[in-house]
C-alpha cells in the first residue's frame, strides 16, 4: 500500500497534468515558464522526484504538443527549452529514447526548414540536436540517416543570426567526430556550403573543414575549386580561413592542383579581363568597382597565400619543396604580372612582397627579375617592395604585366647541375630527386 505522503504526491502530479491538459495557449505558456525556472539544470532523479516518479508523463505531453503545434509557432521556443531540460539532464537516457521513439529528430530537423518559425526557436532546435548528437555514435547516425546533414547545412546557409550559426557549427563539428559511417557525408556537406552567400556560414564551414580534414584523411576533388573561389570574397575573415585551409590541404593529394590554381589566379584570364574592359568602356561608374571584383580579390589572396611575409605558415617559407614547385609552375611570371595590375593596388602590394620572398630565397630568380625589370625598377623594388606600386609609372606597370619571365625554362636549359647549385646550393638526395622529377615533367610538356 502507498503511504499518505506518496498518495499526496501522486495527487499533485495528476492535478498538474490535468491543469496542463485543460490549459489554453496563455496558461500553458505560464506553466512552461514556471517549469523552466524551477527545473533548469536538474538531474533525471531530481526530475523524477519533482514529478513523483512520473516525469515521463509530462515529457510525453510536451512532445505531443510539439508535434501538433510546431508549425504554428505556438510557445515553440518554450516547448523546446522544456524538452531540453529532460534530454540534457544527467542520467537522462530514458527520456532521450522516449523523445526519439516519437520522431523527435525528424521534428527538430523540419523546424529548421520552416520559414515562419522564429530564429530563437530554431536555435533551441539546434541545441537539442547537439544534445542528441553528443549522446553517442548511434544518435549521430540517426540524425544523418534522417537527412540531417542536408537540413542542417541549408539552415546554416540561410540563417540570419550569427549566434545561431555558431551553434550549428558546434553541431556539425560533433557530427564529424566519432561518426565514421557518415563523416564523409558531413565533410561533403561542408564543402557544398562554401559557395553560399552567407559570409558567416562560409567562415564557419571553412573552420570546421580544417577540423574535419585530418579525421577524413582523404580529400574530395571539388574542394580545390570551392576553396579557390572563396578567395574572391570581400570579407577578410572568410579569406583568412580559406588561406589557412589551403595551407593545410597542401599536405594532401590535392597539393599540385591547389598550387596550380593559386598560380593561375595571379593572371586573370583574358576572357574575364576583356569583359571588365568592355564594362569600363560602356559605363565609367564601373571603374570605381574594379578593386572589389572577385578576380582581383582572388589575385591578391593568391599572392598572400603563396608567401608575402615571414609567418611560419606561409606556403613558400613553410616548405622549401613547395617554393621549388611553385617556381616550376611559373609563379614568378604570375607575381610580376600581378604587380602590374594598376586596377588593384592590393594585388600589386602583396605580389611585390611575395616576389621579394622568392628573390631573397633564390639567386636565379633575382637574376631573371632584375633582367626583366631593368636596373632602375629593380633597385626601387629592392629598396621597398611593399610601396613599389606607388612609385612605378604606367610604362613600368605595362612591363610587369606583360612579362614573360620563365625560370623553369632557364633551369631546363642550363641543366640540373646549374639549377641545384645556383638556385639552392647543395641539397640532399631526396630534394634532388624531387627537382629532377619536375624538370623532366616540364620538359615533356614543352
């Protein structure tokens, strides 16, 4: 038999549940406010004690109300926060299973895609998905099997709240860890986010890709084009993350494609520049917009990524073999061409700093640059590479833009003995074999 105290507790529970069942929208909102205020942070045993071992009876009412009313936005944020108290409580696995059995994951994911739902409610939905994902591999797989990656990625791209977007990043980061069955799906979803229009989503995706890449181990071919296109952004925080990811990716099998892509960006295609010239001729106001054109921003960012300063993670200074490979890809010609781009001073400045790096590292480069520039321009370059763009005239800019410097050709003509001694001094056998491979490759293409 139950004691008088237990009977009283059961009576209070039944009275509370009856109050909820009979309450309207306003009354339920007040009930939820009080529940959130008094039960935030409680453990599962404490919740059971609060509800006389019948907490699940209230949870099922919350989940039922969620499924019925989530499209109308009625008390949605409070409902989600209340459910969150159950799911995030210590020793709450029972509540989690009960929520999932009634299709909780699908409901949360659907909330993210509804336009009429308020941003705060969607953020609470993301937080609940975080709780579920952090409960273990099985639950991460359940989210992914419910087409969760796509829903979450689309929401990240469309969200207008940076705070909410940061919560989504935490969720995606959780899904990529300890989820071997679907980690590639998350990785591809992050890559697919890079072309989106939201700078914050791009920034967060790039950050998460840097975390995901070592976990995945291999790369997806599309990542090269996607990351290089992001360099055309006007948002420096996004460009920074893209450059940092590029520095990580050169350690993987896309290294050659990345380096080729960076060098190619130093000289915008004739097709693109001709379009620009046509617009300038037809509309003088376009001239004011040229510094922010994506191809010039990409050009400047490529020069920056290759190596304009002595920071340890700059490509050309970080790894001698990368610097050597860039020489064979005719980076010197590209940098000098960028220095002659009078439509974008930042390209000129960064390319000049990067070229200075190669001139200081390799005597053969200095020899060819000096010959192309002429003594006067070369001395100006040596005296202050960063400010050179402010001192050159239109003729000198044209010389730089139209240069045909080919260090690679010189290396092949003089032979490997000359290139090894003049370019680098003595090297070990592994580096010599590396360079010989590139010389043979270049000769076969010419």
